[in-house]
């Protein structure tokens, strides 16, 4: 995912937060660029918090610079970065593996008697 290194536990913490996976998925499915209003409609009430987190980590960019202290305008555009797209690709592969793993037959554990 580019030159930046993210320890696995940091990535799991980020994507495990409510709405984060959904936010990057919605961006990717709808062309990598959406307004805050469009994202908020899909990820409410977590959209602003998710976008702040993803922007701080370099997974999304905001169309206008400036401070987050003033809040986010409904028309502000957010763009999924190359790192964000790669993160989603890798998460989808993990999701597919998890689905496959959950369907496997697990032999019963031996009980100590």
C-alpha cells in the first residue's frame, strides 16, 4: 500500500471501526469520488468520523483543503486514494478467505478425560 507502512494491528483497528469498511466500499462502488452528503446517506451517523480517520491515514482525500475544525460541507468531495483502493482489494480477499474458512468442516476437539 504505497511507501507508508501500517502495522497489521493498526489497520485492523481502523477498519474495525463502525462505518469505515462501508465508507471505502461505497466510494469504490460508486466511482471513487462522492460528496459528503452521498457518503453520509450510506454511512450515517458515522460518515464524518470515518472520513476523518481515513483521511488522516491517507486512504481518502478531501477535495478542498483546510481544517476539519469547521466541519464538512455536504458538497465537499471525497476521493478514494490508491492506498484506499488497495486496502479495499486486500480486505475483500480477506473477506473471501473468511467466508471460505467459516464453511470448512472443523473436526471436533479431543476431550481430555
